[in-house]
C-alpha cells in the first residue's frame, strides 16, 4: 500500500461539565484526508482544499496534519504527500482541527505500518492540536478517532481513552452562529478561563460529569442532559457568544435535555431525547433565539457518529 484515503467526523468537546475530558463524535460534518508515499524527495507536504482552506497555513508546524505527520514520520526516510479536504467549518467549536489530526494519525498508522494502539493513535493526534490551540488536548481527537462518546484520562506520560455507545434515542441540535472569531480562537477561549475554582463549583462539576458518564452507560438521555450543567468554564466563555443565555433558555423551552457550548464555541449543542421531543424544534428555537439577538445563525440536526475515522 502506498496510498490511503480516510474520513473523520466532527465532534463536540466538553459537553459542559467535562472540560478537556469528554468528546462526542457527530455525523454532521466530515474531513477527508489522503496520504500517499511518493518517490520524489519532498519530505512531508500538506495541501488543503475545501471549507476555509485558503486560511490554513501549510507550514508543518502551523497545521494539525503537519504536526501529526512530523511526529509519526520522524527519522523515517520516506516522502509523504497529504491532501486534506475540509468539510468541517473552521473556528466553530466542532473539532475541525481535531478531525484533521485524527484522520492524519489513523491514515499514517496504517500507511506506514506503525502498529500503534488506539490510545497511541489518539496521543499522536492530540499533538496536532498544538497548532490550533497552543496546547495538546485529546478530547476532540479521541471522539474523531474512535467515534461515539469518549472519555480521556492522563496517567503520567500515558494517555487512555474509554469509549461508550450513545443511547439510540440521543439526537443533537446544533446552532452555528455566524460571528467573527479571532485567528487563534481556541487559544483565546482558553485564555478567559478562571485560574482558580471555588470548592463548591468543583464538587458540582465533578457530580455533573459523573452524571454524564452514568447517563451514557445507562442509556439515559435526560441524565446526560442534567449532567451537562457547567459552573466553571461556561460562565467565562459565554461572554464570547452574544445571546448565549437566551439561546440556552430557548433550547430548554423547546425540549432539550441538556445544552452547552460546543468545545470552545461559538456553536451551541443541545442533546435531545428523540423518543420524547423534536430535535428539529430545538434546533429551530436556538436559531430563532440567536437571530432575535441580532446574530445570524445556521441550525443543524444530527446524530452521534459511531464509527470514527474510516476509509473513504
């Protein structure tokens, strides 16, 4: 094999209370990546096309696929040509950079016969996030690599990922506000986080995060939704999203089980028990709430992606 093509789903990180720990793969959008071993002495090259491609740096150190490739191809005398077709909106909080990194890590692991475990693939993919976020974090890449709901744990230098299947009746409403975001949006969103956390809030978030995990394990969408309540990150980050409180209230009024900022935002995610409520109604309510606040918005209904990165 000298060529491989894969696609990776977008994802929503944190789910409110699980900052840098939880990820949920979504069917809404995908990135496609082709990696090819070539004869020319070109080292590693990365090309982008598709959504927002013109704004993505192609220097290896400044894009997620490039950093992953540098990590995995290091000290190997092989030339690799990588083409990324962006289908996931950039700077929206849907794991666009993470999906690219995940696709690259999975593709190169197979193309080069590296024999990496799933945990090692996720760790390699997380290195790519340094280009987009200024720090290595694995919540989005874990979900994009494995699909479903993922939980990331660090133990010393090691990284471990647990995966659970979402309940079949869990659907997702997304509100995608069209607001101007800075070039290094994720880094900016991290910069507003509190440096210290009150004891009561820390206990509440631990309790809520445990409820999210229990809800996925038990197949209880309402438990997942209740557990998405975040007293630490959301209060700081919602200031970056005009109309967030109104959008959240509208989602709950329309039947959402839980609502949170998707990753670093500005997208807002609502989980819905489709056996009881209409996901389309929740999505429409969030869109209308944003537009009432003077913010143009796109709405999307989707489901969790169960497969993660697959051959395209």
